[in-house]
C-alpha cells in the first residue's frame, strides 16, 4: 500500500466548518438576492444573471436554479426593448375588446372584436346598431366583410353602416400612438 493515499488520512478532506462554508456559498445570501433583484429590474436576462452570480459571487447555479430563484424572489423579468404594460392595458385572449364612439360623436353603434378569432377569418366580432339590432361580423383573408345572425331581413341605416365601418377600421388598426 502506498502511504500517500491512505484512506484513514485526514489530509485533503474538508473539516465540518469548511463544508458548512461551502454549503453557504452554494446559495446567494440576502445581500446577493438584493443585488440580483436590481439586475433583473434593470432588464438582465436569466443567462446573464447566471453568469454574473458566478463571476461576482463565486456561486455556480444552473439556469433552472436561477429561474427558480427569480421566481422565489417574486421578480418579473423585463425585456428592455419592450415597454411594460400596465394592468389596465393587459388583455386576455378570452376578453372582448369594446370600441364605442363617445356620446356626442354618434355613439349609437357598438362594435366588439373577438379576442380569439374563428378559423378561416382574419377578425370577427359583433355589432349592436342604434336600433338595438345585433349581428355577428367577420372579415376573411381577402378583406371581405360578412354579417350573420339577427333578423334575416334586417338592414341597418346608412348612418349606422358608416359608423360601423369607421369603428371597425379603428378597432382593427389598434390603438394609435
């Protein structure tokens, strides 16, 4: 047997204090977490945060560990090129977008755009005309408008048709900047 590789030798083994110190370094401290929160708020991505934790703190974490850490700290990743939407501006696909012309500017026709479009159409929704009659509408890939539902012989007034077309165009263009 070679004495340099003696199993009973304490040489090369970590003491309990050294092991505890190494365990503590495997997780960021509270000060580290505050610094990480600043990085995320500044728009740094997960892989950049992962690298910076390693270089600045000497802590090696996997990408998934960093993702869980960000989640545990209730941090929201920010894309610096994309403006952050306020709660009022967030929309969900199942929600309907309602565009009405304010009273005094007509305001008799109400157009709703479906958040989720039906197959085979570019956009769809519903309209309620000034006399209370409602129809479903859709626009196909060629820009053709189709109206369905309601009374089969119903024909809206020319003023309602013009107002509907204006509101529909405005709704489909989206918010103006």
